[in-house]
C-alpha cells in the first residue's frame, strides 16, 4: 500500500493487508495524534487496509479563537 505522511511530507510503500493500528505501531506513530484517511474517508484503528490502498496520515491540529 502507498502511505503519504504529512509534516513533513513523505511517501512510503508497505505490504498489506494490515489493520490501521498495526500500521501506526509499525511506523511508531501515536494513533491519538493522527488522522488516517483512505481515499476521502476517515478510517478507524480497526479498519483493514489492503495492499492496493492509498492512505494519508495527517497530524491532528486543534486550535481556535480565544
């Protein structure tokens, strides 16, 4: 599967299938600090990713007006 990481932007290829939580563990990424998007759909930690998926991992950004 193709994985696109943001901040900084980089691309990786990994063999699937695997669940989102296993992917994040392998990449040593805290799953509470990122959003995982397949296509244009947000996926949960227990979602199964296949070998031909393209996944984007974005950091969670919070903020607002004080």
